[in-house]
C-alpha cells in the first residue's frame, strides 16, 4: 500500500519540495539515498535529501500550494 511522503532536496540557498506516493520498497530506497547524502555532505550548503510522511493540514516549508 502506498502512502504520501514529502520529499525535500535541501541546499544552502534553495530547496525542491514535493509530495510523492511511495510503497515500502520505494521508501526504503529513498531513505537509503537520503542517508548517503547526509553522510557525504561536507558542508551545510551541499544538498541533502529528506523524507517524511505527509500529514494533511500540516505546513511544509517550500511545498507549493498546488502540491498541498
């Protein structure tokens, strides 16, 4: 069963934020990639990937209105 997640590719001066429906296998891969970006980031300006389960009504920084 797929759930909706907010995915955030965050850099020093900008970010890309969007919602995506993922099943458990897809989520595991995204989390693995997110961990690797954190591990290899040498400064806070290097983009890192973050994923969290979407909660209806919660405000997410950078999530465009049409994505909500």
